[in-house]
C-alpha cells in the first residue's frame, strides 16, 4: 500500500488560505497591542488579584490556552489533509479476472458422457468465484441456452446441480440401457432444442457462434473494434470431440475468427475417448484452438476432465492477474481518528478554561 493524495492542490489551497488568515490575525493583534502601549496606565481588579494563587492559576490558564491553540492548529492541518483526500494505491484490488465465462458443451451422443465432469468441476469452482459471470449453452445440430451470463451463484449452483443429476445416467452405454423411463425423459427434456436439424449432429462452429452470442461485444457475421469494446475479459470453454456430421453454417475456423475479432478467448477441451486423441479431427481441433490464442487440453497425460478444467481456469486466472490494474482507494481512517481526538481534547480544554 502506498499513500498518495487524490486532490493535493485542494489541500495546498486550503493551507495557503489558512496561513493567510492566521497572518492577518497576528498583524491585527500586534497593531492592537501597539495602540494599547501608548495609553495611560490604569489600575483594575487584575492588580488586586496579583497574588501567588492568582499567578499560579493564571499560568495554568495560559498553558491550557496555548495547548488549545496547538490543538486547533493540529485540527486545521488534519482537516486540510482530509480535504486533499489521502488515498492508497492497491495494485491487486482491481482485478481483470472479473470476466465472463460461457461453458459451451457439445451434447451429441459421443460427448455427452464427458459433459457431466465439466459441469461438476465448475460447480466446485463457482464457490471460489468473485465477480465472474458464468453462462451455460449446449449444442448439437442447434443450440440451447441453459442459463445466461449471471453472477447469481446460487442460481448457477442450482442449475449445475440439476444438470449433473440429469446426466448421471449417461456415463456409459450400460447406464443408458439400464435407465428408467423417467430418467430418460429428464435427459430428453434437457436436450430439447439441440436437435432441430435433421441428419446433422455436433455442428461445432455453429455451437461456438451461439455461445459467443451470449457475450457482450459479439455480432453475428462480423465483429470489429467497435462491437468488441468490452470492460470485462471474456472466454468460452468448448468441450467437444470435433466430430462434425452435417453441413454447418460456420466452420470451427470461421467461428474462431469471429470470436478472436471480438476479443473472446476460446479454450478447447477434448471430450472423447483417449484412443481418439491421435485422430486427424483432434489434431485439427488443437491446431485451430491454439492458433487463435486458446488453451487446448486432452486426457492423454492421465488427467481427468476435472483436472483439465481446473488447468484452464488456473491459466486464465494467471492471465487476469498479469493484466491487473492499480486501484486508488480513499484512506481517511487514521486521519479522521486523529482529527476527532484533537477536537475532543480541545473541547475538554475549552470547557475547563470557561470554568
């Protein structure tokens, strides 16, 4: 923390004005004493009180008067300091990590078993979020927004818990075969709106564009410096196996071009079996994500999907900390306390002097 003055010129002006007033008062007092020095001496009651006791009380009164003057001067200086707004510079207070995160999940049959791990991981991460907004969109041939960008973490947790419960029965084909009709219907209801195009599944580019549309500063079809103007960092976590079936409106390359123009970072999480990580579609997925400034992760090193998600969040938080901005905060605390103490003591002295 570094102390600084937000309005130093105001404090300087107050100090100059105070010194001018004090100088005028001193000159007026000196002139009055000079005029009194030429007058004829007269006797008053003060002369009759010129005793040892009266002298002691007079010295006490004079000491207390001087102390009162010193306290008034201190109060004046402290008041001027407060007018100048003492502040502290905190380089870690205003974080650029206040960002928007969209979970963009491919819910085609091949990736659905992996989506639950992504959901569960973000459910635990939400407890540590502060200022971030999070949204969830799912896609297959078409997209559906599960919940829009929000920092209502109670709502987010409720929705993620509900989604995790629904997806619990699709971790393997065995689970699906043994699923009760009510559970199957719950999954079908949750996926409603993601399969509106016939003979097309996992249209990834279209899914990314739909997810990007949830973020401020993105425009369908084009994006430029004006539409990309944003105060918050924005990122998309794309979980897919990059296996496209059908004719998408946007390829993944075209979708990533648009998000990059809109200053939206897209991180890729391969959601598929480990034996498919060496396939051409996966390599292409990795190349396109990394060429657009994103992080691409797979399970090839034995890490779980949950660990991969945490790696992405850790890297993004590191990037946010690196772009932190210094924040100036008013710090009147000790100055206000000192002013209050000086005024209280002065009031006590003034009360004693009146007696």
